[in-house]
């Protein structure tokens, strides 16, 4: 292993030379706390610890449920690290954009109306309801194709439940009509 | 060697600094480590004025390819396994930084220091209460054990 010996040789030479050592110490200040190399695409956490963005990103992915600073265990997140731009670096690109960005979280806005969904005529969506006038079961068959009030992606589970319910009510209505016709 | 992985690069840096400035009472077997960067043996002396004063121990570090994002596998090996409430007779160590509380900012040096301070603060030399059961049933890799960290006194 040629590099091994040459590297340890050079480190020995450094100890002999005081000037080099102090230079070394200065360089140490800008070493990434994870790879121990000079920080590349440097970012700093709000708690003040320096990392290469690729290193920190990998750590955040490794423990995505508990994202803490490797040095001081303060809570950190991708959005709260600060990229560092030195002089002479012409491309001042945010290093956080280089690594594939984390997929955005999805959240569902709570429903604005608290009443029964079948009575929901208020928010300008498209409704299709049918029923036989005299019967109070008409509302059961109303379909709700309205958009959500704020255009927020809807949780898949909720949508599925709605779908299932309207199908169920449709069948109840059909059976009821057939029974009426036969009776 | 042009194609050194980040993990090898970091291990190399750690080895150089451990050889250059070893913590008191610790000597890394540098030749062995240079031959195989993934397994290191560290000779450790019990600290002066503690229950382990004058004793010699051997610590083995095994590094996976995702080091330092994953913790190393650290066990006591050799003839003399310290008798300590957190050290099993097969060399496994119950220490939170070796699993749940691992951080990539920790190093071989800081793990060694933690272990030596764990030994030094011991008041009474004894094995863990579940030693014989654990040693019979555990996996060879201590990282496979679901450790239950409950005692932070020693």
C-alpha cells in the first residue's frame, strides 16, 4: 500500500515542522465533522457545526425519524442548515439542490364543514344527486365531486372511504327503488 | 489507490491521528489496521487509581462499509475481559453510543475514551446480572442485541 506509507510519512514530517502544524490546525477548523476532510459543499447547522452537505444529507437519511446534529445532538433539519459560500466560488449554487431533494411531505387539510357530507352544497363544486322526491332518502345518493376547498392533496385513505360510502348508498337506493317498483 | 471509498478515507485519517496522538494508555495495532482497515485491535490499559489499574485489555473494532453512518462493532477480545456490570464475559459491551446513540461525529478515539471512563467509574467488579443467559443466547454481533440502557451510573 504505497499511499499508506507516503501519507503517514507526510504526517510525520508535519509534526517536525511547527509552521506546518499551525497551518494544519487552521485547516482543521474547516473540516467536516463527518468525513474529517475539508468541507465540500459546506453547510452549517443552526447549532454552528460544519459539514459537507453530502455527508450531512446521508446522515439525515440514515436516521430520518430522529434528525439530530452529529456533534451536539440538537434537532436539525434540511431546511434549517445554512450553505456557506466562500470567495472565488463563482457558482453560488445552493449545495442543498445538488443532492436529490427530499420528497415533500403530504398533509391533509381538515374538512371545513362539520355536517353530514351529503348536505354539503356550499363550496361551489359539482354535485350530482338523484332520488325520488317524496322520500327522505334522497340525500343518501348524492355524489360529491367537489374539489377540496384549498386544493390540498387529499389523503388516499379518506378519498377511498368517501368513494366506498357513496357506492354503498347508491346500492341501497337501487335496491329500494327496485323494491318500490315490484311492490 | 485512487478509488478509496469515503469510509476508507475516514478510517485512514483516524488511524493516522490515533497513531500520532494516542489517548493515554491506548495503543492501536497500526500494522494490523493498515493491512485490514476494517478490523482494528486496540490495546488498553486500565486507568491508574481505578479498580482496573495495571490490567491490560484488548478492544476489537469492526467497521462496516457505511461507517461512520453506522456504528462500529466493538467488543473486548483476548484473555482478559474486564469484569464490569456492563461487560459480558464474551466481550460484548452494553454502551448506548455503540448502537442507538451513535453519531458520525464520534470516532474510534472517542469510543475508546468512553469505554475507559465507563471502566474507571466502576465501584464494584462484577458481571452483569444476566450474564450467563445472555452469553448463551446472544448473536455473535453485539449490534444485533436489542440493548436496554437503564443504568447510567457507571
